[in-house]
């Protein structure tokens, strides 16, 4: 799956720049949502495949089996892919008063 494919499948993507307000990561989180568990898993697999080609491996992966909320920990970047209904329910990206970044500004570009 190419970067373009998982970006097209993702809904409501955003990234928060937490460099100045977080001790555990610089860019927590890149958020994306999928409309089904299978789509959430496909988005996660596409991101992992893309970063693996650049020899970037996650420190940890959580939630991949159930496909409702998958967390990919890449140290300075933490990626959360949600089932759309869970993303709306938890509204995690609004917990921080942090600047939003365009996806084109991501450090792996």
C-alpha cells in the first residue's frame, strides 16, 4: 500500500506538534480514522509498510488485533488510528492546546 493509498483511506487526519508541551513525544499524535475495523487495520499496515521501507520501525504497536484503536509508537511520533465512532467519542486530539500541523510538514516527508 502506498502512502497515497492509506492517506486516501484515512478520514479526518491531523497531527499535533507537542514539542513544547510533552515530555513523552514531539508529535503526538498523528490521528486518522477508518470507517471499519478492517480499514483501520489496513491504514495501520500501510503506515507501517511505508515507514519500514525507510528503515523506521515502531517501538510498540497496540490494538492491532481488534482494529478499533491502533497505536503505533515511533518515539518522536505517536500514531493513533481509530474507528471513526471511537475517535469522535474520545476526541483525544482536543485534550491538548497544541498547534496542528499539515501532513506535508511531517518529519518523515
